[in-house]
C-alpha cells in the first residue's frame, strides 16, 4: 500500500506539470487551430531562466517571477515575428513554423547557457514529508498547489473577464468574433503570451525536482501534447485530466512493470486514443477554422 501511495504522489506531481503543458497547447489551439510544438521550449526556458538568474545572485522568489515574465515576452516575440507574418499560411505551414521556432529557441539556449544542467533550489526545503506511509517532497506540494491555482485562475479569466470571453468567442467562430469587433490578432498574441507564461511556470516549479537543460523541453513538450490529445485538444478540463492521467499511468507503469517503458507509455496511449476516440476523452468540439 505504501508503494502505491508513493507512486500516486509522484504521478500527481508529474501529471500536474503535464497538465500545465497541455493547457498551453489548448489555449493556442483554441485561438488559432494550431498545435504549437514550441511549447516544450517555453517550459525549458522558464526553468533555465530562473536557474540562471539565481546563479547571478537574484533571490529565488524574484528569479521565479522574472523567469515567467521573460518567457511570456518570448512568447509575444515569437507570435509577432514568426506567427503573425504567416497568418495567410495553412495550419500545417504554421505548425512547421512552430517546430522551427522550437529548434531556434533550443539552439539559442545551447549557445548562450551551454549544454550543462541547471538546478534550482527548492522553494521550502528538501526535507520529505510523511503521509499515508509514503513520503512527498515539499516542492511536490508547490507543484500541485500552484498548478491547481493556475487552473482555477484560468477558469475565472475565461468565464468572468471580457478578454477571456473574447478568446472563447474567437475559438468558437473567428469570423463571427471579428464581425462583433473582437480583435482576433490580439487574441492570438495573448494566447501565445498566456501559453508561454503557463509553460514557464511549469518549468520553474519542476526544475527543483528534476533539474533542466537546453534540451529538456523536447520530451516535456511531447508529453504535454499527448496529455492534450488524451483529454481533447481545445478542452481546458481535458488538458488537466489528460495530464494527471498520463502522469499517473506513466508512474504506475514504471513502478509495477519497468522504468524502461515509462516514456513509451505516452505514445502508446495517444495511439489508442486516436484510434478509439480521436476527439479525446472530453470530446473537444470540432469547428471549421477561417
């Protein structure tokens, strides 16, 4: 029982990170119909930025906030310089652009910060806490707690604010949103800023547990995409469900079968989902993008 509880704690921690990555995919998909394969690099940049800032003497809380803000700005720059000029391109063309952006960001980090790994100090110490016969790191509680807070804040933003409702209207029907005066280009820019900030927050939260490097975003981005596909692309609730489901399934497989299959689990799951239920578990609506 204690082993199961231990695996459960680990799975929820990892799943919360995947959920944040999946939310980033869903936000941009809703605004543009595009799958942003640079999302993993946003996660990596968040952790790398915060870790680098602490090495030059910036206090940890300030470094964490600045890391998120820096990556949010990078998201805006990416949208303005790479996505907006290609607004007439088809969806596949823009997806290819996002893959190119991910390669550029990864290369820039490799050149400027090197190939070494970066670590970040835990937010509130490293002494493990005991619960239900298992232990959990305080940083894992930060990951779970702040991820939950971000999900609640996003839910409020999309349902209670004018800007958030404008993003939902754009997701439902872009042409109709334009006809009622919503600036859909602004919505797309905001979607990249939000997606980058959420990814960066995930990177900052997970780095004290697993460290980070210039190429760590590749697998995190792929896992985030798998989580979004499992839950249903475009569904916020589905992104959270998909992330937690993937994290738990992956951890339980590593614990009870073999850690050699841990990364393969994600891709087996997404293949099954695409065959059995292509729209995902929460059935994100299908709309024609114009």
